[in-house]
């Protein structure tokens, strides 16, 4: 297994290199990530490149048995380049130009910047083409940050639109430009969707998000093509962001052009961070790399994370349990300069090893011993959660309710499934869904014929599809769905949405996201329906009969053969369908017309898993999480105790503990904030093979 650290060698004197390389090797590390922010060191002047400093560092790493994942740094331009053309600094949505001094503040459509970046990529790739100490290429860092609204972007946007729509009448039709008299008669009239006195057309804003995602992916593709044009076949990758929330970039399209999906994991203690791991696995549906793994907490400008004894080790196993085959910690040492001095590191500011180093020495040793049973295994999710970047961009424009964010709805399913030992995977809505038994579609706001056909095929062949509120509402241009598209969606669900309205909009100011930025929404004068709505369930659906609901109401009106599973219980909604099921072929579509309470979500998870015949490997145990990696005739159970008390569980079949060299048949103790790894040498297992002691 690959395990190591991120090391910004440009920030340390060369006398540190042999000392640090030796300490890494003694820790059991075998990989180091370097270079992704070092443009000014690689190219200190326009016509001069310097590689000796990095050559020296790579030499010390090689001498100590470490391979290098080398970054190509094109997201932070040096001052000499900015001085050539300050128009490369991005223009923000409010029309202001970014100041120099941070990162990700450079316009990817600026020709001066693009030319210099391409030259740097070629110079670095050519210099290290034959360097045997490099195992792969890390393209830049965190693509997708820094949307620009400058004049150069406007011209590029116009060209992108011309390719997409071909004629202005077609663009005006698809955008609905007749509304508020914005019908265009020349391509040059179209500007970037900057902030206006009122709101921008949501179709324009959505297309601009798509456009800038495409621009970013082309920029990444330029770097990948340059490396490959030199005959270099080593794997290419780049890192996604460290939580589930950022979504400025279509990661699925980006990763199709790369060899390995990689992500940051700076917040592994959060559900958002763990959901991001399941998103990373969904990129290529195979093991991924965590290239910025949290060690000792931190944060800037406010410290947001702490790491207690045992956390770094447990977080590492958590990441491996979600499908990572490589873990690279950020960072090797806390930095003593620059903008991230209080982010975490394995070594302290003074460079001295301490408890984090000792803990990771143990972790690396264990993982190398475990690799014979982990190698060739992977998570095999039977549950997919649809993740559409287009839908999330559209929701940014019109959220309808501050609590209807995609992340929240997805989490309301992900968490109860995780509590039951079920690993999910976040899937592109147009990907092959046949690997799943159960698919959740949270807030699938936009639909197109391909998506509807894909979902219909999944259900027809025996899958169970769950559709939440705010799904099937709009077409792919961010206009309300109509015509054949709407009819195909109603044929899938068997339902018409008769009415919809918010619930629980309490007076006061709430924060919501609009057009990519957060704004305060004053709801003091809102006349939304009061809290207190509930659903009443049909026999055989959920066990408790009645449950409170929240946030949003859609009154479902059956249009075809539909079974009503729950109705609303109060106010004028009483008796209207709230949850309905339509059977198609060997499968079924379950539509939720409201947002369920936590208790209802828990019971719904049990019901859905039973309907989909998805086995739960663990009976829910407070504080102990179970992750499972599988091979053809082997299952590896990773048990994580997240509590401050020792926990005990029981196995219903003999399993072996490869670290202890023992066989477990019965009670298993998991220490405070500890980890146990158990192996079952067979493909199948009974449900709840692990349960509370």
C-alpha cells in the first residue's frame, strides 16, 4: 500500500531533505507528494528554469526508498508573470478584479497565463520524463476554484454558446430570453452573468457554470496531453476538494481523462468529508487515492479541527475502508511561513517528531502488514446516490428553501445507510446503474431524455429508485419541464405534482446559496405553512404509523397505477398522497413528496434495504462503524470505535484478526477511538454477521 506525506520542499532548506527523507522512511512511508505550488522556484524568471533544488530532493527520497508523486504547479502564478498582464487576475461576479497574493485567482481564458502555464508544464514534464524516482503526476491542485467574469471570459463564453446552440434564435428559445426582454440579436451582446440589480436568467447562470467547468477541464487536459505527448505513461491524477460541498467543476468529466481518481480528506471526522470519499470512489468505481489526509487538525484563519490520540490512525483506516489504496498525509511538517501556518502536520513547527509521528509509524506498519489481505479488495456498493453537477448548479440559482440543499437531502439518506454498515457511492445520473440494487435521486431538479431513459431502464431491470422532492421539475436548460420530457417523467413516477410549498420558514434571516454565493434571506414576512405537518403511513410501509415531516410539501397526484404508501395528516393537505410507489417491470419507483424526520428516515432505510434485498453487515451499534472491502472469496471488515469508551461487538462467524494472528469467534473488543480489522475468507455472509455484544 502507498502511504506517505505531502512535502513542500521549496519551503525548507536543502539541508532538511536528507533528515526528512530518513524520518519518512523510518515511519514506513513509501511515497511523497511534492511540487504543486512551486512555480516561482521552477521558473524564477521568464526565460530561466531551475530544477536542481527538486532534483536534489528527489535524490534523497529515492535513496531512502520513497517514490515521488510530482505536482505541476499552474494555479499560482509568480509575480513576474502577473506584472506582464494584470488582466490575468480574475474578475469577480460583482465586477471587481481580484488582488494578487493568494491562489486560484487567475483567469484560465487569459492567453498570457495559458501560454506561460503550457510552457511550464512542458518544461517540468520534459525534465523529469526519465526520472525513475517519480511514480506519477499530480496535475495542479484543487481545480474548480476561481470563476472569472472578465471580458476575455465573455468572448470565450460567446464562442462556447455558438458551438452549443449554433443560432441565436435557438439560444433565445432554449434560454427563454423573451422573459424580461433579453432576446439577443448578436453573439457579442452576451456578457458574463455578473451581479445585476435583480436576478439573472437562471438558464444563463447554469450555462456559465457549465462553460467554466469545461474551460477548467480543458486546462487540465492541456497538462495531461503535454505529459503524454512526451511518451510518459505514468499515471495522471489531480485532487478533488476535501468536503462534499464544493461543486464548481464536473468531476466525472474531469476524471474520465485521468488514470486515478484522487481527493483531499481534510475533514474525515465529518459526514461531509466521508461523503466526499464515496464521491471519489464513484468517479471511476474503483480504488482512489487520498492525497491530502488530515493528521493533526488545524485550519486557517480559524482552527476548525482537532486530532486526539488515535484519531489520525482511525481516520486513515476510515479512508481505506471507503476504498482508498493510497493515503498521503497533509502535511509532513507544520509550515512556519505563508498562509497555512496553522494547518496540521505530522511534525511540529520545530521539526521534532511527536505523538502524530509515532501514531503514523504504527499505522504505516499495520497497513503494510495488512496489504496482503487488502490488495485486490474494493468496496462494492449496492446503493448509489445520484449526484448531478448540473442539478446542483441549478439549485444554487434557485434553492426555494434554505434547507433544501442537495447536500442535506443526500445526507439524510447517506447517514442512516452508513449506520447500518452500508457503503454508498455517488453516481453520475447517466452512468450505468446496473451495479446497484437501490438508487437514491435527491433533488434531481433537471432532467433530460437520457437521464429519464437510464432511470427507467434501471427500474425495469429490477432496481429500486427513490425520488425525493424537487425532482423532475426542470429541463436541461433550467426551464420548467414540459411536453414529451414531462410526460416521460410522469410515466416513470406515475405522478403529477399538484401543489408545492415550503414548510417551517420561521421568521428571521437565513443563509442560503444563490448563483454560487451565500446571501442572507429575510423571511420575516413569509406566509409559509406552519410547522406541524405529518404523514400517515399505509400498513406494511413504515412501522410507527405517523411521522412528522419538515421543510417542503409536494402534493402527489397519481396519474397511473400507483400505490400510495403515505398521506398527509393535517390541514387542507390531509388525505393527499405524500409517498407513492409505482412498479415497473421487475423494479419500483418510490417518490417522496416531503422531507422526512430522522426517525422516519431511519425506518425508511430499513424498509428500502429489505425491499432491495441489500444485506446489512452490522446491526446498528452506537459508536462502532463498520466498513467492508471485498474480493472474490474474501471480506475485510474494518471496525472503528468513534467513542471515548471501549466497545464490544460479536461476530456470528469465525473471523481472523491478521494483525493479532488470532481467530475471533464471538466477542470482539475495540479500544477507545481504536480500530480492529477482521477477515472472513468467503464471499458471502449472513445478515448482521457483526452485532452488539
